[in-house]
C-alpha cells in the first residue's frame, strides 16, 4: 500500500493590505537545502474579504484578517487555497517541519510584539490606573518601583523603604509624571544599620564618616547611608561589614566596600571572558548611569585592592588554611596550588612498597625502568614572552601576597640567587641557533622589569606545578630556568623523571654541574633518580637530525604517547590576561597569574578541562584501538623480513634502549656523502697513484681534483657576490661600496690564478675565451661574478679529459647532497623562528627584528636551492658522457612545492593522509655499497620505527590504566 504524498509545507504571515487594493494572502516558504535557508514567496487572492480595524486600546493583539481560517504558521496549506494561483516554487520536504526547527524565523513574525512589550515595561502599565498605595495610605502617591524586585508593582515612599530594609542595593525608579527616572534609597530615607538584624533597632548607631559610603555591587555602584553599631558588644567596623558579606576597602574607618557577590562574579568573568578589572568596574559605572549626567564616585583603586585581597583569601580558603591550627603563618611552599591527582605523589596515590624495588643504578637502567616506569614523573618546561611586565612600582610598594605558596617561586630567594650569578655566561647552542632565536625579543628590555615567565608543567595532564613559575629578566637563560625547574622538582619523591624542553638537547648538557652551584635546598638526589630528556613533538622537526633521533618521544621506551606540548596548551588561556598584567606591579601580577593558573588546574580536574575519569576512559579506549592496529601493521611488516634479521635488529634496539651511548638503531649505518669527504677520497686516490708511480698532474701545485674542486668553489663565490650586489639599496653607503669592491677584486685575482692552471688541463677553454674576446689586447669587459668558468659539465659536446669529468661527477654529487642538507637545516631554522615569533612576539619592534632574522634565513635557504639546482644540472650534463644511470632516483628535480618543512602538508592532506616530501627522505648515504645493503638499511630503520610506535601505544594503555587507579 503506497502512502499518500505529503502536501507542501508553507509558512503563512498575516498582514493588513492597503484599502485601495484587494486583500491578498502573502505566503512565505522557507526551504532548507545544503545547510542554507532560502525564502520563496507567493500571493493568494482572498476575494472581497473585509478588513476589520484594530480594536481601540489593544496593544498586544496581532493584526488579523477576518473570514480567514486560523492555521498554524507551519501547518500545511489551507484546503481553501487554489494551488494554481500560488506563485513561486514550493519544495517538497521529506519530513514534517516544526517551529522548533528554526525558532529565529518564527520569532521574526512576532518581533513587533516583543518590541511593544519592552516599551510597555518602560511605562507604568496597569499600575497607571492605581491612585492609592497598597498600604492604603492616601498621603503619598504610589510612584516608586524597584527594577530588581519581582514584578512591576509601584509603592509609596514609606512602603518602598520598608520593603528594602534587607535589600539596600536595589535600583529604585520614580515616576515624574512623564517617565521613570532613577533615584536612590538614600534619598528616600533608608539607613543601613550594621551589627543588628534589619528589623532590630540599634541604641548607639555610629554613622560612617561624612554620612558617605559607596558599595560596589553586581547591579551598579551605590551611594548609601550607613550606620555602624556602637553598642558595647559591637565588633570592629570592618568585621561588621564582613558579617553582611560586604568586603571593606580598608580596615580603619572604611568608606568603600564591595559585595561578595560582585567579587565572585568578577573572578569567574576574568577566568572565562578575559575582562579586566578596569573594564568590569567601568561597565558597572555605566550601568549606574549610562548618560554621564550624574557623576559616579571613583572607587577603582579601592576596588582593585579589594579584588587582590579577595583572590588571595579564596586561595587560602580552597586550600584549607583556615582549618589549620597554625593558621596562615604555617603555610608551606606550594601549598596553595591545585596539584595534579594523576602525577606520582608519595604517600597519596602510589601503591605500598613502590619504593622497595632496586635503586636506580646507571649500569642497570633497564631493571629500574621495568620496575618503576609507571611511577615516573613527566614534566615539560617552556617560556612565554607574552606575559611580560613593565618596570612599574616595586616589591616594597606592591608586595606579593602569595610568597612562594602557590605557583610562583619565592621572590626574595629567587632575586638573590640571580643577582649573585648575574655575570655568568651561558654556553652557546650547537643546534639550530637557539641562542639567536631566543634572544630575538630580548635584545631591548628597556622599560621592562620582566620579559616573560618560565614554567614547568605536568607533561601528561597539563597542570602547572607548585613553585614551577618564575619571571625572566632577559631571555630564556639557563640561570632562570634551572632555578624554576629544581624549585618544582624538590617537592616530588620519584625515582624516574622524564623532562621535555624545546632546547633539551643543549640545556641538559651541564645540568648537574650547574645544580652543584645552586643553593643546597634545591638539590635533588641525582644518583637515585633516572632522568631522561626529550624535545616536544611539535618542535623536534626544527632540530638537527641527531637531536630528532636522540630526544624523540616516539623512539624512546616507557613513555606512552606523551607529546611534551603541555605548556603550549596552557598559554592560550594565560595569554588573554597579558594586556592587563603587563601594567601591574610585581606583587599584583604574580598573584593574578597565580589565581589564573589555579583556575586552569581546577578546570583540568573537572569536566570543563577534560581531565575527568570519563575523559581518561575515552583516551584509554582510543589507545586500545590504536594499540592493536599498530601491532597488526608491525606483524604484517615482519612477515616480509627474514627472522634472523629481526633477531639481530631487535637485539640492537634493546641494547640502545638499555644504554643510549650505544649506536642508535634509528640512524643509517651507511656513510654520508659530503664535499669534504669526496675531496679527501680523491686526494687519497691520487696519493696511492703517486706511490705506484702514476702522476696525472700537469703542475706540481695543482692536481686535477684540486682544479675541479677550486672551480666549484669559485662558482659558489660568484653566486654569493651576485646576491650581495643585488641586495644593495639604490643609495649604498661608502662602507658598503668599499666592501663590494674588495670582494670583487679578490674574486678576480682568484679567477686569474685558476684560469692559468685550467689552460694546462683544458686547452680548449682558451679557444672558447678567444672567440668571446676577438681583440687580444682589448680589456676584459666581463665582471668577475659573470666570468664563465667552463667546467667540464659546461663544455657539452666538446672534448674533455675523462678523468676531469669523473672528478666533477663525484664532487657535484657531494655538492648536491650538501645543498640538500643545508636546505633542510635552513627550513628547520625558519620553522623554529616562525613558531617562536607566533608564540611569543608582539609589537612592531620585536616583529621587525624577527622578520629581519627570517629574511636572513630565507636568503640562505634560497642560496641552498640555487646551489642544488646548479649541481643537478651539471650532473645531468655529465651523465650523458659518463653513461651514469640511477642517480635520478635520489637527486630529483627540486620544485617549488618541494621546499617545505617536514610536516607541512598542502591542500586537504594532513599528517595521517599526506606523504613526506622527498627532500626529507634523503639519507645522504654513499652509493658505493650494494643496492641490497641500502635497501636493507632503509627497511631496518622503518622496522625500528614501526616497533617503537606499537610499543608506545601499548605503554600508553598501561599508563592510562595506572592513572585511572
């Protein structure tokens, strides 16, 4: 049985048609397709239907057309309508539509009624007919109403004051005959009495000074008349205010207070909406008077002081300090911080006897980790240069209230330590020019007391650690970061420690030697703790190849799927307040950031931040899924490899995991190709020939290999000089001109000397140059940077010594590999600078310095690209005459789309769907070994990576299970 077709769904709007035209019915249809809403209209004639005028005094009833059936706005088309007279397309829908499908479109039909109602509320409404107050008094008219009380009732002055004995901060409006104007309960005679219930009488009231008292509440800033209690049993004035939940601005003779309600409201707003105290206070002032006609007493400074104290008291209350018999004075370092519940805390969440396993001996690392890897502490270190602070105020004028009790280190000891070692020099970086990059925003610290902050976080759960935050005075110096790191670590008792830092490859080198020069209370038991260092996954692609293998989270055992990027996720939350905190004094800034870090940790403990049991369970289920998928992929790969090789490779990996000083199995075992290595090989070959009595040299000072090597170097010098000349401005300085002239003359002398020897080995070059310069006595017109060198690869079809071509072939291959290595290094450095700039730099000066640094790196990258293309062009030319094949598989044409960092995918590709660019797959290995050895080396590396990936997911499942416990 077939179902009847559904009728078209239309939306109907009734309206009043002008009397000069016949009445029609306007039909609207909202069609939903492809995620968009389109409007289609049509008209239905209603014949001679009469239009009734609107009843008098009706403000709420909609306009209506008589004799028209009343249908729901989203019902089917009326059966009285002739479908032939409906113009416009009517789209059939597959399901019945309701008003709830798009409530905004339904509201549009009745928005006039909403406007009318809001205007109706601005007047007296039905209360305008009332001439006597509800109390029955005929002395005063009922002309007052409260905007904060429920309802619109109006009362006389006496009733209004009586009803607000317990609500003295409500907003009162007075009807002046034409409209409502704001008034105050103070002007109506209300006096707020403290020290007694609202209905009780005080026999000895003490008015506030000048009968003036200002209260900041969530609905505005209020001027009230306040009486303190002066009875014999009366409390101090600030205590009387606290008993009614009003926080006083001062302790002696307070004249300003803020309600607990507004303080709690502002604290949550500052956490969630990035609102500053200035913006919040002035929004309250505008709510009190948005016209500027009535002056509002300025209590901004008092409000800021109240907020500062309130936030500190909230931290003390939440940490249970009010219930300690010793009180606030017995608060210990870091005790106000919200600690990570899943990190290892001895005596809290570790099983009994966990510490009874064998001690962490350096010669038996594997045994230690097998027993304790699940109880290891994962931490991540980072610096943020957006949370800077200007040199305003001082610690004496603006002291911090949390003196090392929360997340910031204790300031006095920290400053004393820094001042004693201010002149210590930091060792230079050997990886990706970290020193140059990290100082890009700190060359000028004029006007700044702190250029940023350094932190240490829980790398697994993104918690800020107690005493793990400190100011940075000039860049990310080891001096600052060491103190911050050890201040946080002394609060833990662990035997295994995994540290993630974007410059861990450099920072870790002399860490323990530097610890020996720090205060004794910052020392941790080095011999009892196994420490491993890592570079975060997002930053490791910007490091050199050796660091990518040694400090990778992906290749190290017993770390699960930790990525080390915990601080980066927290900066987005903290950076929102940077515009406010940079103008604060030292104590206020530290306490404000302490408060925000505490809220961040609290949200991580609740479902808002994702760190809940349900969240860990979801991660655990995902980890189980990927564990089996990667294990199956590993089994599939191992089926294609001989078992003997698997046993051999497995032993190599296990030996490296036990002792990282052994050969790294993730590195290629084949020797790399470099120009220096090739030159050394050629020199050794010539030495062997000389010992055998064979001499191919035509000059005692220059051999054939030296001739070709020097020619390639001259080619590079020509390209550098061309680039530097093109970079000169239209009006270079005299010093710039002098430098270019000196370099040009030096290059000319080198070329003249080299061409003298070239004529001995390549006589045909003299003929070529003579054809270019037919007049022997005429001066040479070519500039040295444009002078043709005529290396064997440039002679094309002309005869050339086969030995010279073979030498250039080897040197050009090495040059191409060197160029690719330089290109990868510059791409990594550029990526590192861009990440540093986006994360930390703000302002024109800092951005300009970073852009200049990026421009220099970009120029070096372009030079490496040009160098590779020249080398490949020469190789392509020589391969025809030397019958060399197979080189195209490794030295491919370098296109513009190939010049991207690793992990930079284009189009719709992501890390899971995109492929790695060929320039990052080049191993720069020597092609002299057999093809089978090269293939086996690549397969071994891929198997090691697949094995490590499967192992990481397996350990992630166990780590999450332990965290849930």
